[in-house]
C-alpha cells in the first residue's frame, strides 16, 4: 500500500472512531455549535489543521463537528479552543509545531489500533 493510501485509510478509521466514541444511540453532538445528528452525518473536526502531522491523529486535537462549523466556518477555531479549554488548546498549538515523521509501520499500527476501537 502506498504511503498516501495509508494516510487516507488512517484518516478514515480515525474519523470513524472519533465520531462514534461520544455518540449516544448513534447520535453525536457538534463540539462547536451543539447540533445533534447521526455520527455518520457529522465530521471529525481538527482544532489544529490536519496539515500538522504532529496533531493530525491526536485525540485531544479533534472533536465531532457539523459540516457548517468544520467546512463553511473553517473549523470555528475560537469555539473549538473554548471546547478544549485554554491549557489543552495551547498544548495542541505547541505540539502542532513539532516535526514528526511517521513510518509506514507507524501508520499501519495506528490503523489497526483504531480499527479495533471502532464499533461494528
């Protein structure tokens, strides 16, 4: 599997895990506006952009978001920071600035880890 395919696969399983983990009876809540919907209709929003690999798959950097907050309103970063709390938000900003290099084996390990956590 090519590296780009590994990243895409990891993004998919990580997103599914994040959207499912806090859902109650399959309904999840947007962390920035409070909209409730089926977890499949919501998104895995990132406080610090996915372009920062140090925090791309960091559970403390993500939360369930609706399309409006995540895409239309570019993630609602201020509201997302309020959701995380100032200390955690500052930690994610600092962590996102670190340079990390994940090997293909690291990505495969993360894929398998999140696959095990996903509810069937």
